[in-house]
């Protein structure tokens, strides 16, 4: 099963075979209402509870504060459910990722963060 949200500026795709959520592009959505479809996809993945969930944001060049809050909430939800390990793949070449992704480890210390 593949779940996906595609827009001209970004995409969010979940591949069940690899339990990987891939986010690409520029996410400049306004507030929780515009992020609702993405939150719904993330909630579905969390509820599927695969042993390991990989969140690949290497090619997500921009994410505004509303989007960062969505990621933070997803990490907290995965931690609280306690059924899945979480691996986050980021890029050291994308400025917002360094600081923001490291903060995810504060929310879930066992989260594995890899910069590629």
C-alpha cells in the first residue's frame, strides 16, 4: 500500500513495504487546517505501528513552523504509542534541518537521526 499527498510544491509519500514516509519539496502551508491531510497520513502510519518507521526529509528544502510542529507532534505520538522505532533521515545541506531535527531527539531520545 502506498499513501501519498502531492502538490505542485511538495509531496508526502508513505511506502508500506519499507515503512518509509518521504517528504520532498517546499512546504509553506498555513496552519493546522492546510496541514490536516498530512497529519491524517502521519496518523495512519503511526496507527499501523510498523516495527520501524523511517521519516525521510532529505529533499524537503523548506518547512515552515506549522510544518515543524506537525513533525514534533508525530514524534510525540509515536513515542507515546511505544510500538515503533523512529528513524529520521535528514540532509546536512538543508539549513533548517540541522537544528530542527536535532530537537526531535529531545522529544524522543531513542529516535535515530541520520544526516546524509
